[in-house]
């Protein structure tokens, strides 16, 4: 016992020298990665890390708009991450967003107040449940098996951490509005040909981030996701910026798809029973069938990286009067609704100046039955005091084309400037 206590004590002082470990969807193993607080005993390892970030936001309002509630200071992340490995080839991770937990508690306290009982309009955010990961993974076989809540193996941009970029948020198409980024379920993963081919397949609840709110739906059916990647010259982690300054061209191309049939039994309704699950555009889940598919690519070379991805979402609501049809006759809509778009960007990591510059463009259509689509331009700059562990970030994004029918905006541009610390 005394020996074990000494080992445990020794482990607690290794935080300054321990190399960070990563889950499947972690970032590049580069100098920008923080060393985490590490505990080790009997060939078992536990790492504790986290992130704190916040910014000042200013929205440039259109003429006639007076409400400036978005102008001011805000936290982006206050996270704690617990990642472990056992000698039996198990890995586990629990990543908590303490910011979301505290915010939900504050909302719950407000909801129980006399003011809330008399008609206040407070609502917790169902898409930020307080967990960003909670899973167990076994890597002792050629096919790795993971069970729990984590990022889904769909969309390069969705999987990649936005905190490793000059941006403060993901683009709209891949940020969780059109399809869920996290869910609970089982994921199978295998790598072959010297890690150049990477395959994923999984079954999930289909409720995405709202699983913690509802637990399930009346259909009792899963969402199925598959992803296939080809990397050269070898395995690539999910990091958009070329943090290691690749001396040879390094790239990844991938295809992925996801399918669900959430047709509800008689007397039940997605929109009545689980109203948060469909998302702002009604594309994350519906009373009917949904197929989403797309492809993505990234290349890195000497600090420069370029990305491209596109997605199509095919929705087939069961009810002819479903809101997704927007009152159009069956002769026009053919029982089908489509959404989707593209996201592309370039990034340059100028190590000598401790600077990362990013320019991204996206175009998407939320519903092809309604005239209109959106186009956005994102310009980001990061001054990397200590890589992305200690960084000043500024992001300016502009709606180049507005969808006045589905998503009318009250502002013409937005600026965010802030600081991020990773430990």
C-alpha cells in the first residue's frame, strides 16, 4: 500500500512533463498541445485538463434595430476533461462543460422563481447538456469498440475542435443546426494499410445532444452512421490548422452518410413529444425518414491548410401536412425536402510571427421548397502566445447573402475578440 501511495504521489507532480493523450477525435500531437495533469499507477493513466475562454462580441445592427443584448462580454468555454487508459487496453473520457452546467442550474433556479411562474420566457439550451464526452472504448481488437456519448463520425469540420482554430464557432452548416454533432451509441472503428484507411460505423439514439433531455423517442429506432477515410502518407488527427508545419503534402479525403427512420407510431408526434430534437431548421430529426450524406477533404503543407466539404440532407416527412412542406402541394414537393450546402476555407500558420490566419466561406440552403439560401464569410486571426494553449483570437464574420424567408437577420456583421487558455 505504501508503494502504491508513493506512485500516486509521484504521478501528481508529473503535470509539467507529461505528454498529452488523445481520444480518437483529438487534435494533432504538436507543440501546441498542452501538457495535462497526470496520475499513474500500476500501468493505468488518468489525465486531467481543461479550457477557459471568453470574448467581447459586437454585432453591427441593421438600421431600425435597437436591441444590443448581444454586445458585451461572454464566456465561450469552461471545460474540464478527464481522460484515462488502463493496462487492459480500455480508454475512457468524461468531458464536462461546467459553463453549461452552471447556466442550466441558473435557468432552473429562475424557472422555479415566482417571476417565472407568472409568465417569464426562460428556457434552458437543450443543445448544450453539460457533457461533451462520456464514453468507454476498448482497443484490444483490430476493430475498436466505443460505447457512450461523444462526437459522431460524420463531417470533418464537425469532428474538428474549433478551439484549435482562429475561429470562435463552427460554420452554420457543420455547427449543429442541421445535424447533431454528438450522441449516445456504439461506434466501431478500424484502421488498415498502415493507418491510411480509417473506417467507422455506428448506431446512435438519433436524438443527438437532446438525448439527456428526452432519453428516447416513441419510434425506438436508431440513427446509423458510416464514414470512410483515406489518408496520406499516414494517420491524420482532426485538426484544421497545420500545427506541425508538415514538410511533405499531407491529406485526407473522406465520404460519410447517416440515416434514420423516426416515423412515429399512431398518436405520437416528434414535434409534440420531443420539440427540441428537430433543431432550428427541422432537419436534425423529423417524423419520417432522413438521409444525410457528404464528402470532405483537407490538405496540409508548410503551414498552409485547405479544407472543403459538402452535405446533402434528404428529408421525407410521413405526414403530408408536415411543417417542412411549408403548405406546398404533393404535386410540387413530391413528398421530399432537401437541404445542404458547402463549407471551404484556407488557413496559414505563420510560426515566426506566432500568427494563424483563417478565411472560410459557406453556402447553404435550409429548405429547397422555399426560395432563398445563405452565404457567409468568416475571417479569423489568432496570435498564439503559447500555441492554442494561450492565444488571442479575433473573428469577423459577414452574412454575404441572407435568407429572408427562413432566417432573417437583425445584423450585418459580427466581431468577436477574446482570449483562450488550455491547461
